[in-house]
């Protein structure tokens, strides 16, 4: 959510470098953007509502610039509310990710001191607070440090001053620095992906740290004390990452077709890492799996696999709803967190809290250098390549495959798990390249896209699969979809079953198959339109998507047709598939 980008260097035009960086950050989701540059002794700012667009950019070339993509929180989507924001005398500008939770109180105090506000944002309050502190400090960096400490919430800011200094401070929202050619070029950004092709090494700022860059000098300090902090340059491991569509219409469909590859990456990871985590799981008093959104469904599925195969009473938690567990998760417990970005705010809050209690943490993340990885005792990387579409597909599959293999390691059957994942990879690839099946899904998607309501029912290993199918349909199509356990149908939702109501069932050859079929027959008796994802057809199905019977990993296979349905529904409706309205990929605020 939101993106910060900065550049200092003489090898390229900073204005264009920041513009290109913002384009590479736009997958995070945003509604407006802006860039600020140094031109002579002035700071020039250009801000716009809408997409990052070359035609809108009105700034000359420069050697120093910062930029921002905004996702509105405080204040409407307007040019005035877009970042960066000027200081009163235009001596510096600020861009901000996060929410300054106590901004109203600070704003009241600053208004009394005579400060004028031209936007509705909490960010402008930070700007004027820095101005106020600057009256009493020797340097702008010190004023930034003192002002930043006075705001609560998860925030990261970047400041550009008229003398060419860039200052950034982090508390929650991510911040990474990249360097190239012995500091001839310095980048600052919300993630490594945005500058990955250009840098050889990175510095990942921890929470509570700030960084200043001036005349090729980099200083990192502790925000609380102001003391300098030593840092090390880490090798950039994603220099070859590409963000092109490779001939596909959208990133979403490209990333769905990459799912066999991401499964293979799980298989290739070293056994010792899985075995070490499996040992920790067996020794833990309690195991909790946590995530939000799509990662929340993945966390619940991982907990399911641990219960079924590892015989571990694992519990799935949603990040934003885990506060009542804070006092229950202790030093003998283990927390497992799957995440695409590794920066999800409500999950990080839980991780930071339980770590203080001595809880061990394992994470499975796709973005290198993330805060979740840095908080973890057991660190796993998806190594799935960039996922650009806001709607997660391949990373969800990667998370399920990883969680299954962890559970098989706990069971003591790691090699068996790897063999089953190999079969999953081959069958997924074959399914995706079956032109007849894809054509059928496209046709079905056009029908479902015209329906105002869609129900999805499943049970057991497919419960989280239908929930994730629901998420994808809602995100991409803006159609009302409702996923529920098949066994709950008769308790309330059967009142809504009527002729023509579309109901998608996901069915596997497992111990709950009969229960799901019972629910299906109850729906069929009321004339609803029944769509079934299953290994075999049945005369009661109105429409049928055949999937291979893959036993223990059938659930991972079953999400693929639901993802394709959601994609083709969104496409048939003419929606912005890769950037659905109102949502962001990396949710770094609560």
C-alpha cells in the first residue's frame, strides 16, 4: 500500500529514474502520485490523480529526486492530497507511507502555532511538525528524528531538502536502500523489486531506524537515541527479476501459468530447512498459523495440513483478529506466517508482540529483505519471482505447497511429499495447457460474470480453497460471492437457494466427499445452477470442470480452475484485472 522511491546519482536522469521506480511500484496499489526534484536551488513538485503517466509529468531532468504513489487514507483523492508535500518555505518536501494515528491532536497544536494547511492529509501534519522542531535543532535530520518520534502508528517517511539531502525514517512500512557502482547511484524504495535491475547491494532498514544520504555519504541512526548504527551491504539477489507480461494480456494470467514453476521451487529447497522447522513444530506447545486476506486462507490451510499429516493441533489466525491471542502465545509456542510481501501490518504487529514473549517464528515470504523475514527464527523464501497482479495467485499456490511439505516433514514423510508435489506440478502444467478446458472455463466465466450472487461450497481440504475462490471473484469481478462450509448450508443459507442461483462446489475423492454431495443434492433439488470442480462427473452437475485426482494435494490443484474463472470473469466485465479498484497488494497499514 503506497510506495516511496528516491534516487541520487549522475548516471541517469533522477526524474526519469524515480518515474520508472514508481511504475515498478504501482502493483502495490495507488490512486495518485507525485515526484519532487532539485532544480538549482529550488525544489519542484509535480502531483497527479490517477496512474503514473509520462504524459502528465512536467518536470525537467535532475540528479536528485523522490517520488510517491498514494492510496488514500486521510483525505480524498485529489492533487492537493497527493505527495510529496512542501514545507511552508519550500525548503524541503515529505512523502509518507502509513497512518499517523495521532495526527488530529498534533494538527490542533500546530494550528495554534500559526501553521497553514492546504491538504487534508496526516502527512502535512508531519511536515509542519518537522518545521517546528527545526527551530530548535542544528540539523534537518535531527528535526526529522524528533518530529517522527511524536507520531504513533506504522509510518515511514522520506524527506528531500533544498541542499540535496535525502532523509528517511522507518517504523512499520518498509524501506530499502540500494547502491550501484560504488555509491555512484543510490536508491531508496519501499521494496527491492522496484530498483532490482540497477543495484548490486542493498541495506534494509529495521524499524526504529533512519537514514540520511548527502554527497554519497550514507548514515544510519537509531530514531530513539540519535546514535549512529552500523550497517552492512547485503548482496542483491533479485537483479534479474522481470516485470513484463511476456506476451500475456495481464500479469494475473501470466502468474497463474507460472504456478508449476513455483511448485518446483518448493521441492528444490534444502531438506535440512524443512527438517529443522518440523522439529521445532513437534517440540512446540502450540502452533499458530497467521495471515491476512489470501495469506489468511493459506495460513488456515497450512494449519489444516499440520493437523491432518503432522497430527499437530495447529490453529489458523487472521492477522487483524489475533489480538485476543496476545497473552496466550508464549515462549514454548511457534508462530508460522506466510506472506507475499512480508510487510503486512496487522500480521507484523502480532509477530512483534509474541516475539517479545519469546515465541519462535517461522515465515514464508516472497519479497527479500522483508520485516517478517528479519523477525523470523526459521526463514523460508518462495523464490517465485515477482508477483505484480494485486490479486495473488501463484504465491497462494506456493504457500499451500510449502505448508503441505512442512506438514509432511512433521509426519516424517518429506520425500513422499516431494514426489506428490512433482505430480502436482506436472498435472497443473497439463491442465493449464489443455485448450478445451480453458475454452470451457472462459465460456462459464462469461455466464457467471452476469450473476449478481455466487455461492461456493466445500469441506475439509477444500474449505480454504472455496474461500480463496470467493476472494478472487470479489477482487476481480466486484461480484458478490459467498463461500461457506458445505455442512453449514442447511443451517441458514439454504433459504437463498432458488432456481438459477449459481453455486460452485469443489469436490475431492476424500473422506468428506459424501457430505459435500449431500449438500449438492439439497441445492440441486431447489433448482440452483450447480457448477462443480471435481475428478469425476455426475448427472446432478449442471456444469463440470474436470481436475485430476491428486489425493493429498488435490486442494492445491483445485484452486487453479477457480483462479481462472475469476480471471476470465474480470476480463469479460472489462475490469482492470491487475489493479482492482480500492485494494492494494501490500497492506502496510492497519
